C-alpha cells in the first residue's frame, strides 16, 4: 500500500486499473463456473456504500438463480433485444469495427443469457418520480452509483457483468414473474459470472479534456 502523505492512501495504479478496466463483459462470462452466494452478498454490501439521495434507502437487489426464472427472463430480454440489435446491425454495418463488435457481443449475450449463472436486478422502492429533472436524478442517482460499485466489486474478485436495460421493455412481465410489486421500478439487469481471463483494457473514449469545460460553457467555433 502506498501511504505517502500527499495521496489518499491507496495504491493509485491499482485503484485506477480497477476503475478504468471494468468493462461490459458478455462473451467472456464463464457460463460454466458457479458463483458462490457469499461473493454476491459481499459485492452487494460494497454496493450499499454508494451514495443515496436524502439518506433515503430506496435500493433493492433481486438475485435470480433459478433456471426456470432465468429462462423466462432471457426470453423476455430477447423479445426486445433481438429486434433492437437487428436494427443496430444495419446501422453498424461498415461503420466501425468497434460498433460491429459491440452489436455482435450484445447479440451473443441475448442468445445465451439464460446460461449465465445468475442475474441481479437492481430496483427502486418506491418507484421513480419523473415529474422533474431533480426528482428523476435523485431516484436514479440513488441506485446507479451502487450498481457501478457492485460491478467494480465483482471485477476486483475476478467476476464480470454488463449493465443491461433492454429487458425493461418487458418490465411488467418480469415483475410479475418475480413478484416485484407494481410500485417498484427495475433499473437494470446485470448478468453475473466469473470472467474468462482478467486482462481487460481501458476503452477508447472521447478525450476528457474535449468535454471538460472550466468555468464557462465554450462558445461554438
Ligand atoms: C444505460 C446503459 C444501458 C445499457 N444497456 C445494455 C443492454 O441492454 N444490453 C447490452 O448488452 N449492453 C448494454 N449496455 C452496455 C453498453 O453497451 C456498454 O457499456 C458499451 O458497449 C461500452 O462498453 P464498455 O463499458 O466496456 O466500454 C448498457 C450500458 C448503459 C450505460
């Protein structure tokens, strides 16, 4: 551990490696290795340390391990994901290798979803209030930082996931299946598994300087 007085007491190289290499994992989810319950429980404990608006605990985590439930959820996911991905494939064709790779990877996940050892569905109770930007942000921002904490905690333990939202087109079907009350909103579906290998790399992103404005919004050139 690096504990020079002018830093936060972390090994910054390792902290930044965790933060910059936690990728959307689909093809490299190990579909055959079971995930122990204690690992998921510990990662949810880590997730619960993320901030919440107004100190109001609205986060709920539904962990799905039963095969019959995963089969039905996967079917619901596919019913919206496949038409969406078909459309995306058309758009991505010839655009960039990266775009085409993401679509192919998303299609792999959609096709094999029920084979992933478990799903975690983070929810908000009571449901979201979208009447104003401030209330919508307060609700989603009370759950999504925890979701990301959960994904980081997985990565630190050799597991991976991907934040997916396409099953939300079938939200009520999944709610009915899992007994989630109508007033509760699902926020995502995270397929969870050990990863095949651990060598994930930082993604290509827009240069941070290009999208960081100091003091005033830039005037258009
Ligand atoms: C709000 C949101 C919704 C997403 N929904 C899906 C989804 O439904 N299915 C999927 O396979 N990936 C989904 N993703 C994952 C993105 O496709 C992924 O983050 C993107 O390809 C970039 O990959 P990277 O995070 O490894 O850089 C979603 C990501 C976000 C942030």
